[in-house]
C-alpha cells in the first residue's frame, strides 16, 4: 500500500514535530560503529562450529576409518599375516590411501567449517570457500536447512556448520541455529540501527528499531493495514475497495526474501508500531500503525532509513513514491527535506490513484557549483 503518515496539526508537521525541533516522544540518535562494536583487534572473536553431536560423530569416524583400520593393517603385516598373499603391500597402500581421504574430508567437511563474529565482520568458512561480510553491508540473516544464511546485495553464503533441521523449519521449533542467528542479529542491529534512549518523562518509552524477521509478513501486513485504514480512507474507500490483505501479504513475503532490501520494524513498549522498507536508492514502504501515530515513530523510521542510505557517500540522492492526494504525507516529507518531481505513476491497488515521486539529496555530499 502507499506510504502513510499522519495529518499535520496546525503549526506542526507530521508526527507532532516541527521542521527544526526533535520529537519529544521519540529520542533518536545514530549509533556510530565505535559505540557498539570495538575494532576486531580489541574484541574476542566468537566462533561457532558444527554441533557437538556432529563433531563427535566425525571424530569417531576419522579415528576408526582413518587411523584404527590402517594401524590394524600395518600391525597384521608386521606380524606376518598373509590374508592377501602377494598383494599385501598394494592392499595396505589402498587402505592407507582411503584412510587419508577419510581424514581429509572428515576434517574439511566436519571440523574445518566455522562461523566467526569478530568486531564489525562476520566470516563464513565452508569446506572449500570463505566469505566475509561487513556488518554495514548485510541485509539478511536467517537460519536454514542447508546452513545459516547471511547475505548482502553482492553475495550470499550458507554457513554449513550451523544448520536447522528441515523438520524444525516446518514445525517452527527453536534450535541452536535460531539462537546463533539471534546473537548475530543483535550485533548487526546494534551496529547499523540507531539506539533508543528512554526518557524519564516519557511513560510510553522510546521507539526501538530492529530488522524484520523471516516469516513476519503477517505482522507487516497488519501494520500496513492499520496505517492505511487510519489515514487513506478518502483515497481507498473501504466500502468500495476492501483492503487487499492477501496481495499485501504475498508482497511482504517476497520483500523479506529480497536481499537487496532492508525492512525495519519500530517497537514501542515491545509493541510493533511501524515499518520502513528501503534499498540503496529508494524508500519503498513506510507506515505507522493507528495506535502509534502522532508520536514521532514515522520520523524515527524515516531518519533511520535516510541515515543508513546516506552513510554511503556514493548515494547522492534517494527517492520514494507517495500518493498524490495524501497531502499530510507530502507535507511531512517536504518538511524533512524532500522535494517533489514531475514523475508520476498509478498505485498498485484499485482504484489505482496517481502517485508522485519525491527526492531527497544527500545532505552530507556538497552540490557541484554551476
């Protein structure tokens, strides 16, 4: 659904804030990496390998096939056993060769793979390939049957050493892979997202931002539905155009599988309050649930998305599409430094109202003189 914000009150813009005064209800700061993650040289790397059961099984197999059987063959030969007649030495060479293969692959497939979090980097070491991800580039961390998935727009890796059984995936059961995934997400979110600052005079608490989890398309659909029904009834009359719940849910499922996009969820007092979805060039979706509007949540989400995109100096501008008749949203974006363009298109859902494109230039990159 279209981007959604509150209608401005007199002499105020958007979520009860002026263009120059920070919101009172939501305290915002952009945490610098040094505040949440010390350099790799100053932190103890955390490493995860295959599960204990897997390591024990591989070690026992390597000990029996790779060491015990060749040792027994050598001892039997030294003792004068002639089970293979004149072929004793060739058979022994074959046994030792197979043992070497077992030892190599046992080590390479079972003992060598690992997943390491060190400072601002995650390293995935698989049997025959190594991947490195900077926390600032990651767009996806999720458990999977073939390995814990870590992705950025440029690469994706499955950590073989941390797998979630398919039965657990189907049943939704929490496993070791989920716990490791949560730990990595915490480091990722602390590094990349702004921290909330609770105020003693704010009983509602500050908005806490986190990245959306796999399978949260239902939550995001409900948030978008709440935001849209609260503010866009004059554009999408519900009696004529019922909310397209299934279509929106399918779209969110696709978005959560898209490693080129990031989706951020805002929570207030542990309750989901809003969302923002963006990539390196566009803010695709932004909305605030009806119960949390006019409390600065939308401003927090928009600022976090802008700061994340503009942290790369190569991104000189970003864009978004907003309904032409959503006057409060357009006023909100203008107050935040966005400008209108003459580009337009139709919305994705009936009655297909027109949308206009807005742009914001990177305020940290100086404009070229004429």
